[in-house]
């Protein structure tokens, strides 16, 4: 009877693998859905086929071993252990297939499922382990579960980091604080790059130098981090650049300057309106215009700021719907900063850097047109030029004095 039972089990398993699995694989390859292909890829049906032998073994144990009642319990317990292990592998494989299928959808970027899948795997493996142990020692699983409660404090102490990471991973996922593809910064850990993976206890980031940083998930919750996703979703990327103007070059605009500025197309409407506004104000208040200090006057720096506003408003790479500022900052010993605070409509890093570089090139090139000077700390070449000029003046003075002395000596 034992031999017949084993032969039947082997025959059923072979037929199942050759007929059932081949039929399932052929059916999956012909369907349009991809999930059944993933089930075949992760061997879910193969693990299901492995469930048949322990089921037959469990059912054949009673009639085959009817004259050995003590052996029936042992065989059935082993069959249940085998069945539990195979069932755990079936669930784990199905979860892996589900995760890959989900990651290929567009929803995966908004809500990572990997952390939840890992939680489910942990629970499944834990429950399976308790069932297997309870069958091997002949105790009810309820007894083991109740006994684990007494060791809760010890488990929490030993697995503190894992539990913190577990809770933090769930918080990150459920609150949508970070997702795959986000650009995050954590200077403490040297992290500055794109998130490439979010697991149950860790977050992997590929930095801009192509190195991979792995940080605990609970560090993101406890210490905080900068997520640039808002910039990506806003449709713009901030440009903040300042140019320091030498304050000694700021002056009132005279007629020659205004005539020169009026030839700039971007300034024509501004100058026309501003001249009319200033004239009306001075006439209304009876201002003595013989002195430029009285009343209102246009300045070359104010006109330059107006030009920047017009230039950037007409720039094709600047987003006009976001914050747009051309402003003065607090004057310093380096001059008065004129800051450009705008947003580009191109968020690609290389394009963004090229846009702001082109803007600053143009700003520095047009400054002399407005008779403004950029403040720059003297370099070594500047000091050398000054030294050469002083030496030349000193040489010329010595030559003049020598000539003068020589002339007196002749007289």
C-alpha cells in the first residue's frame, strides 16, 4: 500500500508538471494581459503544482497506514509542514509578480508598493514559520502566538532599528513624502540625487556623481530632507543671480543719456511713460529743475532695472506666470546688488544652467551701455597694472627732474 501510494503520488506530480504547467504556459503566452506571463516568470504555477503531493500524502496516510496509527500523525504533520512551506512560496511568488506588474504602470511613481509588499511578505513568512514550528512540536499555533506576546519587549529592544525603519517606510509611502524618481537632498549623509528604490527599511539614492547612497528610512522622518518634487511639478525652476554695481557709477540721466537709451527698443515705451510722469510731477509741485537734486529724475541704475524687466519678460525661456522680481538688495562693501529672481520654464539641469548663464552674459555685456560699473575685487593683474603705471609715472618724473637739473647746470 505504501508503494502504491508513492507511485500514485509520483505519477500525479509528473502528469501535473507536464500537462498542467505546459498548458498554463501556452495559454499565458497567447493572452494579451501581462500579469499571467509574470506568474509564469516567477514560477507561481510550478509552486502550485507542488501542492498536490503533500495533499495526496496527507489523504493517503489514513488508509495506507491504518495498521500503524502512530505513524499517521507523524506523516500528516510532515505533510502539513511541507504544504505550509509550499503555500508560503506560492504567496511570495505571486506578490513578486504583482509588484513587477504594478511597477510597470504609471501609478507606481505616485504610490510605491514595495514597502507594503515587504510588510505582507514578513507577515506571511512569520505566520508560516509559527505554523511549521507548532506542527513539529505538536502544539497549537495559538499557543505559540500567545507565547510571543511575553517576548514583545525583548523583540522590540533587539530589532529596534528594523522596527523604526518599518514604521518610517510605511509613513513615507502612505503620506507620499518621497517616491522613486524624486530628487532629494540630505547634506548630513552626503545625499544629493534621484531616489531609485524605496524598501521597507532603507531608501537608495543615486547621487549626481553616479554613486549610490543607502540611508535608513527612519532618518528621513526623524531628521528631515529636501524634496525637489515641488519644483518639478510647478513647471519652473528658480534663477537667483546678483550682480554687484559700483555705487560710484550711479548717476542721474542727462539728455545725452536719455537720447541714447531711447534707441533701445525694449526701453522706448518705458522712457516715454516715465518722462511724462516725471514732468507732470515736477510741474504739479513747482519743482525748480535748475538743480538735478530737486524733484524727480531718472537714473541710469533705475533705467537698467527697467531694461532687465523688459528683457526677461520677452525672454522665451522665462516662465511669466511665476514669481518675477528685479530688485535691490542691501548695499555692502562690495557695492549694491541687483538681484534677478525669476523662474525658467525648462527644468532640465543642463538647459537650466545654460539659460541663466546666457542671461548673466547679457547682463554683464550691457552694463557699460548704461554707464554702470561692476564691482570686482582687484586681482593680481590689476595690482600689477597699477604698479606698472606708478613705475612709469615715477620714471617720467625722474627724467623730468634730471633734465631740469641738467638745464640749470648749463645755465
